[in-house]
C-alpha cells in the first residue's frame, strides 16, 4: 500500500505537466484569449462606432483581440440579461449605460440589476439632441411646442426603445412643455432619423453621437440639446433648459464598461488600468469629441459604482416627476 501511495504522489506533477484540464488553465495569465464586448446598440450608430474604436485600442493594451458583439433588443435589456448570466472571468464585458438604470426602474421584473454588475469604468457622457427633419416647418423649440398645443396628440416622437435616453428625454420634454404627444419606440436609435424623413414621426432625441452625422449630412435640424450647458460641437443650439426656461432638464446619457457580478478584484483593476490608458489614445479622444461626446473616466471602479447609485436615485425622481411609463 505504501508503494502504491508513493507512486500516486509522484505521478501528480507529471499529470499536471501533461496538461490535464484545469491545471494549465489555472496557470494562464489574464487575458489569455479574446474578450467579448457586448454592445446593446445597433451596428452603425454613434455608441457602436465609439465602442469599436475603444475595443481596437484596448486590444493593444491587453494583448488580446476585443471582439464587439451587438445584442440589440428591448432597449438594452436583452444584452444586460445575457451578460448578467455569463461567467465572471473577464472574458465577457458589456457597454453598460444610464439606459439600463432607467429600464430597471420602469421594468422591475427585468432579469438584471444594474447595481449588481461589476462596474469597471465610466467611459463618457453625451447629451441627446432634439431634432426634426430638415424639411420640417419647426425651426425652434417654441415652434414645436406651439404646434403640439394646437393639435394635442397629433405629433409623434421617435426613440430607440422604451426606457431609452431618447424616450426619457422626450417624455421629460413633453411634461415640462405641457404638451400631449405620442411616443413611437423603435428597435434602436439609428431608426429615429429615418422615421423623421418618412414623416412617421415629427421629432426625436437621438444622442449626439448618433445625431451629429445626420446633422452634417443635412438630414435633420437641431433645436436643442439636453446638456446642462451648450455643446461645444453645437454652440449655436440652445439647451432644453434655455428653450423652456427650466433648470431641471439636463439629461446627459453616460456609458461605461460593466462585467458580470463578482468579477475578481485583480481582473477589475487590470481592466480599469487598461481602459484608462486606452482612453488617452489621441485618435479615440478625437473621435469622441467629433461625435459630441465627452470622455469622463471614473478614477476607480468604486467611483463608477457610486455613479450608478446616484443615477438610479436621479432617474427615479425624473420618472416619477414626469410620470414616465412603459406606455
């Protein structure tokens, strides 16, 4: 028996050297294979373009490909529910956003909790832009409000889905202006401008990253922005607060990188440091600026968790005050 036990003990190192399952994987440094970055927005929109550039630069920092995967549906809920169920190993990440906080508040039954994700780093913030078609008769916010008051229920506004930034901005605008308008949700923000051009809707609130290319192409006209101050790329466009004489309509959207709950702290720290370095890339910074977004990285993962908590409290107030519902 002693001889058999001794042989078994001597065989263990050899088995590890032969690469038994688990032995080699445990020794592999992170990351040792491609990383998937799930984006809850349609391909070709502003957030998607920005995230693909981030993935490209981040891959250089990590030494592994960062593959963007678009998982669109239910205003970001499908992506969040999917990522929440993935292993907490650092190989599945997600572009988490203020939209996810809103969605959970509007739909408590959604199978994800924004506060439960591992919050790695906020990346940037972007205002929404109140736009109408280039051929629209409305040239100011006052024009649009007057038309809506003349014909209650006759004007439609487009959004990228229930609970999206465009939905919240539109509902808050309607409540503040005291107008009766109809919300028309689409599958993604990239569908807002086509709906305006077809005449199915009369106005919308795409985020600046989606709106600016359409403005440059002459397809839409900007009437206001939802930031606290005028956007540097649209200095001639008033804020919604200016246009309506308010102080409570700063509704910037933010986005950042999340991971499934309980991601180990060393991986969190490694990802935070790598993304922070990636955000210093001149080409990436230029892209964000040109698309009307501002890079706003949080200094620590804990700071990003506080952003999520603060946003939850703020959006609960906005939803309650403006009576925003799923309808």
